């Protein structure tokens, strides 16, 4: 019994002597800083919707008229060199037209005809051609032109530049704060990318009829990158 107690005492003494070595070490001093990079560039392509709305006494009549007009629209786009991949149907509808009664007259609801609407989304990979494309579409029979938007076709080079600027921004900020606090930056412990933002489409409303090729001004768009960096402090 005594020998057993002595063994327990030795184990307890060893654990007490060894515990400082296994004590939780304080976290290393560190500094975390965020940075942002913004790169601006002019858009290089335009997007808009174009289509035709037609009416007829019957659904078949309205549909036939719409098909003829839309075939002319498609032919115009092909003639202007717009590839098939940049043309996509965005809306097609066939709806009845009802008799309109005066507010003070009670008349039964009666179908007096039908209307067909067909629209396509078009991408023009050259802002310089956009005005001429719009003019040609209206001349070919398109009576529905939607809002025009501007975008940047390839944002990867711009995003890479924005990321590099975001890192440099974080480094500059960290150096400023470290100097003010009287500490020295050590090695980088981690780099985390925040949410990046591509160019937001810019829209300008277009009239339903264009008398002459309209001037197109795309302005500039921005690509934004955010980064967070953590340094050890010496």
C-alpha cells in the first residue's frame, strides 16, 4: 500500500514539474490590415434588346406579321456581322387585345384582336458600331428598342491589376500604422481575398424609334478587388 502511494506521489510530482512546459503559449503579436484596389477602364461592348410588336385580327395573323418582321431583324443583324452567339431571344408573348369601353359604359369584355411581341438581346462587340446597328434595326422594322448597357468583355487583366493594387494598399497602410505604433512588421502570416466586384452594367434608355444613328458614350467602369493581410510583429 505504501509503495502504491509513493508511486502516485512521484507521478503527481512529475506532472507538476512538467506542466509549465505544456502551458498554453501566448499568441504571437500580429497586425491585420485590409487594402483595396480599383482599376477604371472604358467599356468595349454594348448590350441592348431589340424586337417587334405586331397586331392582327387573329392570333395567326399577328404571329405571321411578327415572323416576317423578325426575319428582317435577324437578316439585318447577320448583314451587320453580329454572330449568332451574341443574339438571344429574351421575350416572346402572344396576348389577346380586349375591347376598351368608356368608364361610364358597362360593356362585356370582348377580344378584338391579338398582339405578338418578340425581343432578342443583342451584344455589339464594338461601341463604334452601336449607333449604326440601332439605326439599321429600326429601319428594318424593329419598333421595340430596350435600354442599352455597356460592359467590358474581358475583365481578367483589370482584376489582376486591381488585386496587385489592393495588396500594395494593405502594405502601405500596415507600414504607416506600424511606424506610428513603434513596432516592426515581420513575415506575412496570411493573405485573404475579399469580395471582388466587376464592372456594373451602365444603362441608358433608348427611344422606340431612332431617326439617325445616335451618338454612344460608354464612359468608364471600375473593377474592384479587396484583400486582408496579417503580419507577425517583431
